[in-house]
């Protein structure tokens, strides 16, 4: 039985995901102490571990992480480790599943019926309203709305879900759950935590970065049975979520809007939704 603190401590090493971590524990017989005592040469016998990662593993302080987990727990933050009971089961399908998810709030069994809504950070008022309406309509149907807490479409979709009395939402961050980004959405994040979950795979105090914002998109799409791109340019961040969804076998939906990303998605097989929202049943059947 792997001690959770040891798993979490090792998962916080840069470039160590669930696949590498599982291989590491398998190689050392699920013995965290053996991993931490190992020299660089022994560690590098595990696939995916080179000199730099080996050096980082040797610097791991499990006792410090054990204390941090207790401190985070007092702040309402739980660590869901890979394959644990509170780990979202749909993510287990991913080859690059996060090794640990830090959560404010909880992922519930009913959240398995989740749909992601993503799009531009600078929508027109009409398109922002559309995102809000889609979030609300799906939440009314019992769907959990997943997005990335970004300004624009993400914000509108989360707000639409929470406008429904029983609506639930999940926000996946590119920063730590104790370092909400963007800061303008801190109140919204707390509302989501009370009616769903705010989660991240990075250290709870970590700041955001471009690579982290891109990487979290695989979690956004991975949590969901389908991804809706409301509106985006072809070079917009929402296209990352669409591409991850396609690789993960999740259907992608979008609207017949003029934005270059919408045009590209429709040309590449995305399912078209009507702005009148009269065919959202396509998503419910996905």
C-alpha cells in the first residue's frame, strides 16, 4: 500500500505524471522509502526518468509534504491521488492522467455526466449570453459544467450552471487552488467550490504559466463526455481543449459562427449546435 503523502510528494516533481509514477512504484515494489533511498543510477532504470528527474526525486521531503497535506486539509483542500476513491474515474482512461488532483470541493458520482464548455476570453455580449444559456440549460438537465475559470466564455458557462438551483460546476485551473487565476474570478471560484469542485494538478500555491494553462485542457476534456466550443479563433486557447478531446475520443460540438476556430472545427468533423439551443439533446445523448 503506497502512502498517499509519498505519492503526492513524488507527483509534485516536475515532469512526473501518473504513468511514470506508477512505473516507479512498481519498480521499487511499492516501497516509497526504497525510492527515496535510491541513487541516481537506480532511479534511471525506470522508464521516463533521466538525470534531472532523478536528482529532483532525491530532493523530495515526504515529511514536509505530509505536514502540508494536513495544513491544506484545514483549508478545505483534499488531494485525490490516482486510482483513489475520490479521483474522477473518467480521467483513468487517459494515458497522461494527472498523478494527483488538489480539490476544493468534491467530485461526486453524478458529475460523471459532465460536459465541458470553453471558448474565447473576449466574446461579444451575445456570445457570452449564449455560453451562459448553454451552461444553464445543461445544468437543468443534470449535467455538470466543466470549464477553466478563464474570463469570457468560461466565466459565463460556470455562471450559467450556478444559476440553476441544483446546478453543479467544476473549474480546472492552470494555477494552484490556493492561487486562483484569474484573481478577478476568486469569488466565482469559491461559489463553484461550494456547488462542485475547483481542481488543479499543480502545487496548491503554484502560479500559472502558459504550459500549465495548455496542460489543464486535457483534464477539462478528460473529465467530460463531450466538449462544446462556443466561439474561438483558430489560434485560441480553446482549440487545445478541442484537440485533446479529439485525441481522447470525446465528441466536439460547436456553433455555426464566423470565428475562424469554429469554421476549422466544423470542417474537421465537429457536430454543429444551433444558437436557438433546439438540438442540445445531441449532447445529452453523447
